């Protein structure tokens, strides 16, 4: 096949995949049923919700702050699951989060609303975290990631080529295949990514500061509802900054993230006395 013929064949194959004809536009012609789209939305939103609880219970309270202990298999399994379902890189997340604790609300903070702006942090935390990790990788690895040196899977998932392959494969394998796959991708990524932004934006701006620490605890009905949806993180973000090594985020009140960590993920809290 000569070069021109090959190019024409490729163009036709790509256009056919999009339901288009050469030189003319047609609507998305992949056959689908609306109830499949509805099911895809429910499945994606459920995974997003489940992942928010996994993040607070295993990634944040367990692996990052070592306040709750899990078997190695659980830690690796959750890291792989989060990487596959919402493209979260565990080590980047941990390094950026520990840097956030060390430099909260200062210019060095990877996602401080005070320097980056409330809406930027709300909408773009998903970008700030991996961007900061990429720009500061060597120093971040030395300073924050030594305890994970032997966990080879986690380092492999951080390889830029592997991360990009996963991220772009999921986008092109979902958004451009058809409405069902696109809905499944959007409904699990968008709520999850916005919820992460919510914790960092609202959790450092709105609410109460009962303890001598940065961060805010949820106040009012809507912030409380959001707090429950996000695994309890915004319910006690001020408390968490005051006591980062504690497995609980609230004193004397129900903490859904701690309940999930103990009763669903079978984690063992190292410190919930405070
Ligand atoms: Zn914070
Ligand atoms: Zn933390």
C-alpha cells in the first residue's frame, strides 16, 4: 500500500469509528439505549463515591498519615484500583498532601486557596497535585516517600509513560467510543475530582476553626451533607490539621470515614484517642 492510499484508509477507519462519512457530518451513530446510559451513570457515580471513602480511609488516614494500619495487600489493591478507576497516583498524592500539611495556606502549598484562589483550587486540584509532584519529584521522594521505598507497584504506577498511557487510554477508550462509555467515564471522574477540590477549597475557607490550626470544619446543613459524601474529610479538616496522626477527624461525633476504615476496610487505628 502506498503512503497516500494508507492515509486515506486510516482516515476512513477513524471517520467510521466516529460514525462520520468522509466529507460530511453525521450524528454519533454508535447504537445505545438510554437506560444503559442511566445505568452507566449510576455505576460511575457509585464508584466515585466508593473511591472518596477509599481515599480518606486507606490513602489519607492509612498510607499518608499512618494513623490506621492495613495489610500490604489492601494498600496495594486500593492504590491499583484508584489508579485504574480514577487515574489517581498514590505516591504523588501522598507527597503533595504531606507538603500541604507542612506548608498549609502558604505559597509553597500545592493547592492553597489563599494564593491560588478559591475557584481555581475547587476546579483544578486534580491538576495541581500531579503537577506539583512532577515538578518536585526528586525532593518530594526524598522527603516524603522513603517509607514506601520497597513498594514497587506504587513506584511503577508513577512512571510518567505508564500514567499517561492509563489516563489517555481511559479518555479515548471512553469518551470517543459511545454515550454509555462516555457517561461511565464522566460520572466517575468528575464528581471524584471536584470533591477533592472541594476539600482543599472549602476545607480551608468556609466553616469553623475550633482548634488552633489551619483548615476548617464543616458548619451548616449543606457543608455537613458534603462532608458525609466525601468520607468525613470536610467534617473535621481543622481537627485533622491539628492532629494529623489521629485516625479520627472529629471528637465526640460520628466520623463516617473512620467507621468505613474500621468496619469495611478492616483497618486497625493506631491512634484515635484524640
Ligand atoms: Zn488541608
Ligand atoms: Zn492529611
